[in-house]
C-alpha cells in the first residue's frame, strides 16, 4: 500500500492512513509496529525522491544552458535563456543583460526578462554611470538593496527615471568578461528591498560567464562565416578554425555531460588530459595538488607551489590560461573567489584551441564546485535552522518539526544527545563547518545558538557521545576542543538538555579541564549542576562498591569509613569509637583503598565520599 502511495506521489499525510485503519481494525501490536516501520521507510524514500527532484531541477537548468551553448543555433535565444534562468534560479522579479558599445560610448539593453517598462527596455546607459558603471570599472560584482538612495553610484536622470518606472529597488550586477575585458553586465533585480547571498552572487556570475561564452562563440562563428564568404583563399585556415571550434565545443559538451551525470573534479581533469593528450593536476586555492589525471604524481618539471600560485593569480586577473615554466595554468574561480587551478603539462605546445579547452574545463570545474558548495551550504543552513527552532521551541508543533527532521534523515523519536562545543581561537565558520559535517554524517543536526556551536546527535550515553564528538572535531580541526553533553532525550524537548550541556561545558572550563564530559562524569558537581539531580545514583556510584563488599563478606567497612570522617580522619579516635585496635582500623582502611582506589582519601575524592555519606544518611531516614 505504501508503494502505491509512493507511485502516485501522495502527500505525506496520507501515509498515516494505513496505520490508522489498522489500529481501528484492532490489529496486533506487532502488526502495528511493522506498519509503522514501513510507513517511516516509505516517508524516507519520499523525502529522498523530493531531494532528487530538486537536484534534478538545478542540474537540468545547468544542462539546458550548456546544451544551448553547444548547439548555438541562435545567440539571441541563448542569451534569452540565460537571462530567464538567472531570474528563475535567483527568484527575482526581473533579470536583464546590458552590453557596452565602444563606438557609441554607452551600454544598451541586450535582453530582459520580467520587465514591464518600454523605457527601461530601450535604456541607453553612459559609461561609468549607475551600478553597472561601478561593476565595469572594478570588474567585480556589486549589489544595492535600495538603488535610488545608494550614493555609491553616479546617478543620472535617465537611468533613475527608467528604474523608477520599472519599479526596481534591489539590484545585483555581475560583469561579463571576455579575455581581460568587461563587455557588459548581467543583472538580477527585485521590486522590493532585499540582500543577495554570496552563493547567489556566485551563481549569477557563473551564468554571466556562460553568456560571455555564448557571445565569444558567436563571435568566433561569425568570423568563420565571414572568412568563408569573403576569403576563398583562406579556405584551409577557415576549416582549421572550424575544426578547432568543434573540438572545443565537443570537449565542452563532454565536460558538462560529466557534471550532469554526477562526475567529480577528478573526472573533469581526466577528460581534459585525454582531450589535450597531457597530464592534468588539480590544485586547491593554496596551490597544493588535490587530484591528477595522466600521472600518479606531479610529472618531472612540474613547477613549485610558489610558481603555480603566482600563475594562478595572473590567470585569474587576465581571465585566461597562462604559461608557467613548461606547464599551462588556468585558474578556477567563481566571481574572482579563488577555488584552485588546472595545471597541464606534457604537451609540447598548447595551441589556441587547447587553451580554450583548458579554460572551458576550468569554467566547468568552477561551476561544479560552486553548485556543490551551494547545496552543502543550503543543507547546513536548513539543519541549523531546525536545531534553532528546537532550542527556542518555535517549531510549530511536534508533528511539523518531526516531519522537517525526517526530510533531513533525522528521527527525533530515537534517543539523542545534545553536545555544546567550545574551541579556543577557532574561527566560527570553520567550527560550524566541521560540526555540520560531523552531525550530517550521523543523521543529526548542528548549528550556532547563543554564540556556541551545538550538535544534536543520536545516542543514549551522553558521556560516550561527548567523547566521540570531541575526538571527531579534534581530528577535523586539528585543534583541541571542549565538549559538554546532556541527555538522552527523545522528541522535541531539547531546550532543557541544552541548558544542562551548557552548564557542563561551563564547569569543564571553570575547572580548566579540556576534553569532554557529561554531568555524571563531574562527580558531586554533576549532582549540584545536573538538570535531573540523581542523589540515589550519586550515592550508588560513590559508595556502592563498599556496600556490596560489606553485604557479601558481612564486614563493616562503610561504618568504619563513616566513623573515620566523623572523627576528623584520626585513627586513634576512630578506633576508640569503634572499640577496636588502631591496627584493625588501619587494615580496614587499606581494604577500602583496594576497593575504591588508592586516591579515595585525597581531598577531592574525600569530599565526594563525605557528601555521599551525608546523602545516604538523609535518604535512609
């Protein structure tokens, strides 16, 4: 029955109906439990299908854009598709693309989507004016949450009047770069105030790069057609140029096909190495090799990290591949944010087409990294928001928050432990990223709350979970951290456990203790600070070995210890009170040390023992 619900994509609420019907029919508890388990599995499958559909939508947009570029039947249609997808993916009211005409000394609207004003669609913008002027001058993205009141830009009457007639308020613009030049600006705009997140700026920048590719390829094809029409004598040259474009387009199609099929950076590097018959090394932002194709290690003659880093900077600034010793380096970047580079060697001479293939490979690699980073950041934000709602109890009810958790793979009905983490001098972003990765891998939640990093992870032993979290984050961050934990808990009652975990962390910090602990690990401090003070448990943990020994052997070690502390730890007064010889008291206390450990009479442990004796006396009366 649940398969039928999945097959017709039924709402989540309908998955409860078979369980309700079985319960009404008086089915056995075992049958009901099996139905409940099947329901939960079906809901997880449904959530996985929903995530797959969302990812398919994003990759479909990428695939369609790439397909348009590869086909390139009509550059106008390609630019229209890019502008339309920019508006859709960023969720803005309008998107438009402006190109600069050096002969007229101004910019003109090339494509618009969502515009309602004829004046705006025909607007001419002087060079250096408006938000676009600043984007062109700096070759960097800019946005304004309230354009008309923003004094950073040189306002003109015509531009402000057209913006007013269109009703635009918030505007984001990113440059279209061709080689080392900015040839235009791609915009996304809203008719109400809003900010633009970093990933939105990066995504629009990547689409702008595709628009520049479309214009560049259109220019190349136009030059080829002109040469064919006007210069019969240059037929061989035209054929070679066409073959180069086709080779580059085929390579670009192969790269993007790998991305659509779920390939990774190493797959792209391998495809580039095969296309150019060379060895490709992928380096990170620090110029250190990450993965390579065509070699098991950097080849002979591979430049050092300093040389590669300098070439990366030049490539990023010039917007093209650059030479570096016997290698060629193409920077991988998203809106000037360095992500790494592709370094190819083993090629005698990389021609223009080879450089174009390498640059297109770097562009696809940047887009792949950007999409994956955006998806990871989005999931991290969703998990953090859910944890915040649980901690503040602003989650709209138990059923709603459980459903949100299930979509993320977290089952709140299972036992969970709250862990609060502190790390000296660790950047917040780095700590949050490590905690998010740790919690996500264990179907838990992580986020920031009240200035601290908080995790909610499955488990029924807070001490064990605290140790595991501390070890995992210490390995990921290569720095020590301190972890306080509390629990276990089931359901949505997270706030009290969080408060106890914070108290536990504070106690560890006040004692100057690193590592991890739950309240039970803090001895009498746990009894004083614990959310559920368990006096019986504390007495049992502290004195239980002695009472067990007395019960088995018929001895009176516990009475001896109690008299020993009552008489100021004096052997003479204790022996007199018990009417035994001093040697007998000494022998008994030695046996106590064998049972409780040789440290039982140190100041710290003696305090806990005396407190347990007092509590035992109170609890037994």
